[in-house]
């Protein structure tokens, strides 16, 4: 089950999906090559990680999870609302409500356990990440897995962005974690803000079935969604929306699930 959870997180962290809506008319083709765009975006990403902007705000996170049957009818519709506040420089989401009610019973116990585990990890961080950890960072290791093509410039929320399509490079790609099997079978688009070279959106879809536990435990046969970032406060870019759909089979159970996460109500923390 842990392996499946890792693949689920991959879908979320991997910045997956299709473009929602019709983009505005594109400006003229840019006089810049793909490698230059990527290099500047990599520089911006590294700088943003150093700044740790997410730890400078308190904010809210809303999650909606739906499960569907074979006919596409929803069999589950759950909503959770979190308040996020940095703890020693690490954002921590506290569950405020589940389906409109404060957590109670098993949910309350699970939250207590999660909080204790978080504090333990702060006091004694692991020497290295486990093989199932999903730490997708926009760096050369990630970029080198894909071949990118500049499709042009389109507008997103009134801001011009370079649109690069990507697909896996031919040949054998590196597998350092189990989640890399899914990453290496993904394609989509990445939108890079033209003014700042911040990643504004990533569109993703899985192009081939990914086995879980050598195919004995199950597989992920469909995954798609979108991840979006926007400027917050003083021009700092943070995650704002994640929308996912995935189809999994674990042992004899098939799950079709949609997950939507929205981050809002950003409030800067006084230094």
C-alpha cells in the first residue's frame, strides 16, 4: 500500500495535466531557444528554494476527494480544510474540518499521531530520503529525463508564458526511486512565466501503465491533471491549485479517484 501511496503522491507532486480553458491569443514567437528558457527557469527555481517563501506565510488549503464507479458516478465525495502555518521553517497543515465538522474519533487520533511524527522529524530528520519519498525538484536531473519543444507564448491569468511540451527521452532513463517508473512514463506541458521565469503551470498525463510491486500488488493505468502557481503578496510565487485524476488497481480493487487542492488566504508572517 505504501508503494501505491507513493505513486499517488507522485501524481500530485509531479506537476501533472491538461490545460483548462482556452488560452488567449498568443504574442509573437519569442526570439529565444528552449535551452535558454530552461536554464533561466532552473536558476529561478534554485533561488526560490533557497528563499523558502512558503515558510513566510500562513494560509489555507482545501481538498476535495471523489471516487467513481465504472459508470463515472461518484461513490465518495469528501472535503477537508486545513490551516497551514510554518513550524521552524516547515509549513504544517492542521486539519480544521472534514466535511464541515471538526475532526473527531479516529480522525482526531490520526491528527495527533501525524503532529507527533512531524515534531519527531523536525527534531531528528532522516539522514537521507527513503526510496519511496517523492521529492520532485525542478532541477537538471528532472529536466534531463525529457525532450522539450517550445510551442510558443500563451497568456495565463493575463501574463505571457513560454509553453514547452515535454516527453520522455528515448532510451533507458534513471530509476532511483519507485516513483521514477511513473515519472519516466509522463508527458505534458510546462508553462514558464515570461517576465520572471517562474513555473506557472505544469500539465501532465501518464502515457503507459505503471506497475506497483512488480505488478503483483497492482498498477496505475491512467493519471492526468494540472498544477498551477501564481504570484502572492510581494511577487513571491506559491502553489495555488492542483487537480488530479487517476485510475489504480490494487490486488482485486479498482479505484477511480479525482482530487482537487486549492491554496488561498495567504497572510505574510511578520519577521
